[in-house]
């Protein structure tokens, strides 16, 4: 696997080795030992999640203020633009974001550590998005920052108005958000 730091060094872009031929392909999507050796992180993932979303669905920017989750995310069908926003006030990268295209073709994964808000925009007709988390989902601690907050300034590759959930429509600005110290 190839691991590359991003403009926010704690967020890692991961490209697994893909073995393919005329029959198809094989890749190891997660191996704890290999992941630890390549990243220096020894993580316990406690939950796997799978979402399917239609084109132009934008989910996020989500995080849990207590029981913060680290997320290892990937796309197994379709294509998304995936975003992580540093919301750790003590970080030199506070309020900055990184975004990458994840797709069934490029097999990329993104490691998003605790202390970050996360979201994605579906670029294809639909997308199946899988992610492992280091903490259990705790809806009472879930928070949402507005996807188009001007202080963050995410450059979403929008081709049309995004489709949002009611929860995401009620997201707050970074200035109003409860953040990590």
C-alpha cells in the first residue's frame, strides 16, 4: 500500500495494491498489520458502515464531539468527492480542509482522524460508500457544520444544487460549532 500525507498531515491518502487481469481484480482493503506498518497507527476499528447515495447527494460535514470517530473511508461503487475539515482549535490547520476523489476505479482510501468533520459529494449516478470507525456511532454527540461555510471555503465540484438531508440543512457555521481543543 502507498500512504501519502495530505496538506493536513494527519489526514492520509491510502492507495492499496491492486492485482488485476482480464478476469477482474483483487485488493486487500484493510490489513491491521500492514496499515500499522505503513502509517504508524495501531487502530481498533469497532464499526463498519455502508451508505448508498444518489447523484448530487452531499452528506456532511459530520463529527461527534464526544466519542470522536476516526474514519477509514472508501468507495466501492461510483465516485465521490470526499472532504475532511480540521476542527481542532489547537491545530495549526484549524479550519482548513482537504478533498480527494474516491472511486471504484482508483480504489483510494482516506484516513480521517478524530478531531475532523467529514463529508462527501456524490459525483456519479450513485455511490456505495464504506467506512470503518474507531468509535461507535453516538447520535447524541453528533454535530454538523454547514457544507458551504464561507470561513472554510470548500471548493465542492458541484454540477447542480446539492441534495441535502434535513439534518445537513441545519448545519451551523464553523464559528458557531462546538470544536475540539
